[in-house]
């Protein structure tokens, strides 16, 4: 049996996944069961389109917050926290500490993209 080799891993936002699944849907006319369930979930809970999610990601990266990695940024984009406390609870599952000043900067940037 052939074992696949993982070359690289990178986090993917819900907006990117929705865009990818829409392209698959165009090409193949129909999604399989699991892809269709994923598409339904993303359609319900994704708040940004791909263009706005990419803009938000760039702005969060430009803040140059120490120890904030792509995986954290993608999680912030997907969940769109409304307050510093929400952001703290999101980042609590990771081993990362960010000071309150930087947390406020993140929330200020995210607030600009909230509907």
C-alpha cells in the first residue's frame, strides 16, 4: 500500500475553502457527500468573502505582533472576535501570550471588517 507523503502544511481559512469548493462545484457539477457537508457548514458560518479575508490577513500580518503565526491569524479571521475577551478565549487553546495593547490592535483591525 502506498503511503502519501506530506510535503507541507498551511492553514486555510473558511473563505479560501469556500472559494475552492465553489471551483470544484463548477468543474465537476456536483460535490461528494463530505465536500457538500463542508460547503453547507462554511456557507452558514463564513462571514467574509475571499477578497476581504485576504485583506484582513494582510492587515493582521502588518501589525507585526510577536509570536502571532498564520494559524492564529486564520483562526481570528474565521471566528471574527468581537472583544478582547473573545480574542483571549480563542487564543487560549494555543500556547501563545499576547499583551493587551496588541490584543486591542487586533480587535480594532477586525472591527473594520465586521458587517
